[in-house]
C-alpha cells in the first residue's frame, strides 16, 4: 500500500497562510484509491505531486471543518469524469452530507447524485467496499460526529482524524501497520480538541503500530518542531515515528524498508 500526502498542515492559520499544504492524503492499493480529507488546495497539490484524481474510486471526509472538506466537490468532479460518469464512493458523516442545526451540508445534491455510493456513518460503524473493510473511530473534537478510521486491505491503516487523546483510544488502532495521527500541537500544550505530541506518544506506546506518522501540523509544530517531536516519540517508544512532509510518499509493507532514509 502507498500513502501520498498532498498536504500536512492543519489549523486555521497554517491553512490561511499555506505554510504547509492542506490537500489531505491518498491511500492506494490494488483495490483502493481513496482521497482522505481533501482540504484547501487538494486539486492543485494533486497536480503538483503528480496524482491523477480521475483514478480515485473513493473519498473519506472526517468532519465538517473547512481544512478537511473545501475541495470535496471538485475532487468528486475529478473522480467522476467531470461529473459525467456515475462512479465512486463517498464516506462521511451526516453533518457533511446533510448539514446540522442551521449549518448547511458542504456537498451539493448535484455532486451527490453523480456518486455511485454514499455511506453516511457515525463513529463505531463498519462497512465493506471494494474488497476493503473500514471501521470508523471516535474523536473528541469540536464536531460531535467527527470520525477517524481503521482500514484493512493489503495492510492495516489507522487514521485518528482531529481530536484530543482519550482513554482507550488506542484500542481502535492496535497493531496497525501504519497509524496516521493528526498532531496539531507540541508537548505541554493545551489540547483544545486536538492531539498534542505528548498524548500522541501515549497513543503510539499503547497501540504499537509498526509505523506512526504525524501530520495536520499547526503553527507551533512548524520550523523543525514536528521533526523534533517525532524523534522524541520514537526515542521514548521504540516505534518508528515520522513527521510527514508535503508530497511525501510512504510505501507501507516490507517492514517499512522504504523509511530507512527518513
């Protein structure tokens, strides 16, 4: 399996200034070509990093915050041949697809209509599609139905999505080949609904993935801080931990031999 990061930034000020790109990431395998959280600039970064969005067969949106969804409709159009072919799968929550309270949905009926299948999920639900299993995971975040996932295909990939650490979170992610953690802040920071590096260490220590990747980095994680925090986590846990870079590609498998230079 292959994971390509079209962006590794998170939080409004990193997004607004594009200090890191914010295009989400793409997971590819024999069965799957899934764009996860196509935020601002996803379609531009896909071109920059030579990813053909017409080859996508699925999209996952974790929640209704702009740094995770703003390019969703244009990515749907890319996946559906300019909205001329009914194909592809969208996986998200009710807030994204139907809206909530006085907040409208973030994807139009036109774009929903060109999709082959739509899954509206809550945390702790499981689906099978394209010969892949996906279980949604709980997040402690500003949006109640925000959700990550554990995906099982050729390998087992976990994604925390946004949210602060909570007791038992590691039970979702036990023995993942790769665990992608949205780690907005460094050690000794107030979480405010987001993961901090010291809590990421606890999650990694308890979940024991073969590889942990920190991404969705906020202002205080830039300029070498994320790399320092990843190195500290690896030293503390003995588990390979990397702070992803924009455009970086990870080949998951072969005992992660492709990471030897990172």
